[in-house]
C-alpha cells in the first residue's frame, strides 16, 4: 500500500506542476500542442513497451470500448473542456470543479467508508480554497463539468483494463489513440495553423509535458490505482493545486497567499483522514481470516 500512496501522491503533484510550465507553450496552437505532447509521449511509451518485451495484447469488444472511452473522455474530451473553460472563464473555475474529483472517485468505488467520505470532503474544501472560485459564466461552468467527467473517466474506465494491460501498455495505447482524435479536433477548430515549428522554450515545455506530466505521471497513477482503489487514490487529486503552488514558489513566479496555504493544509489533513479509513479496510480481511482460523 505504501508504494501505491507514494505513486498516487507523486503523480498528482506532478500534474499540478503543469501550471508552472503552461506559460512556455501558451502561445502555441492549443490543440496542435496537445497532439504533439501525446505523440511524443506515445513514442516514448511504445519504445519502453518494446524494450520490456511487453507484447501487443488483443482486447475484447468490451475492453476496446473501455479503452476508446478512456481515451476520448479522459484525454481528448478532458483537454478540450479544460481549454474551452479556461477561454470562457479563466483557470480558477475549472480548477475548482476539478477539485471535487476525490469525492466523485470515492463514490465511484462503491460504498465508501465514512472516514473516506469525510477525508474526500476535506480534500475538496482544501482544493477549492487553494484554487478560488473566482468569476465564471454558464459556458465556462458547462465546459468545467465536462472536464470533471473526463477526469473521473480517466480513472474509472482504466480499472477493468489495468489487470490485462498494466500501467505501461495502457498509457501507451491511450496516448497513441488520442493523437488522431486531437488532430481531428484541431483541424476542425484551428485548421492547418494547428502546427508550426516550436521555439526553443516551447520545445522544452512540450518535452516536460510529454515526459513528466504524461509518461511519468500516467505510469505512477495507473500503477497506484489498482493498489489503492479509486476512493483512496482519488484523495491525492487534491495535491494538484499543492503542486501548482509549490512550482510557483520554486520558479519564483508566484507567492502563495494565506488561502493557498490554508487550502494546502486542508488537502493534506483530508488525505490523512482518508488514509485511516484505508488502513481500517485493509485490516478487516486479516481480522476475518484470524477469526475463521480460531473457530
């Protein structure tokens, strides 16, 4: 369980660092940039897959639908919604809506323990406080709700695929499948202008997005997810604003406010509360086996 906790925490913290590098690629066509990001990540992941000797796995129709849904909703639709919500209302609204992910993943895991629900609720409160509701409008809210659906789908639809594919193959297949989808969206919205030669700073930004945010974070998250389950793993989504705050401090581009620090503290407190529920659930099967053995 410890490895799962470290993996989930690291993955979500790394995702939070996205805010710190977004300025490097902000001037690049949005959908073309996402296609480039996932293309580079897919090439790296497929090379790793080959190096590890992981053969191509045939999927059943149900599994193929799960993979297609995960890619369409969790990667493509999610990015489209985040981009459009940010364009309509700025980043605060979509950040706040995505801060509720821990609660939804806790509910998606079945009947969550009360302490898990309490922990998830505290994490949501902390993420909301750290992000700030800001100003918004109806289109921005609708796009943000779409992003929430995509983020939850990214985890829920992966659960039936991970036992068969594993973290590396699932990451490789989904990123590769997302490229033609993103290119299609980009051609419809941006036309041929969706691609251009990136500047040196943009190239560094895309390299970070592809290698750290996609390859590494995807692998860590999909390794942790089956170990912890969606409820416990979802708690660590609250670390996304914490990662953003920390990156801003390290790069010297932002100073955290009192609300930022209070929100980060609430997130950490909520995770601790939620993990106590996870330890209780882990001890229950052991206690049951001991009772049967002594009977």
